[in-house]
C-alpha cells in the first residue's frame, strides 16, 4: 500500500516549521527529531516517527540522495 503523499507533505511542513539548530548548542539529533508531531493515523504507526527520521538522516549523511536510496 503506497504512502499517502498528503501525510508525507504534512510531515515535511512540520519539519520545516521547526526552528533551526543553533551552532552554540550541542543538539542531540534524536531529541530534536522527537519534537516533530507524527501526522500518521494511530492505526498506521508501526515504528516511532523519531526512529524513521533518524534512520533517514543517517542514510542522507551516508550519501543517499533520493527517497529510494534512503529506503
């Protein structure tokens, strides 16, 4: 079953609305990602959103440049 693009866009919008990390802070990435509200329906949650975002961030740091490469 393909993901609903409106849910993905909603999540990206929330991520963009989150304030930028400050250089003077020593941020913890997972703590920062945990501040993003999960737009998925309760029945559609298999894994916590913070885990998915953390894995996606790690994939991008490792060189992934597309959603397919991240997956």
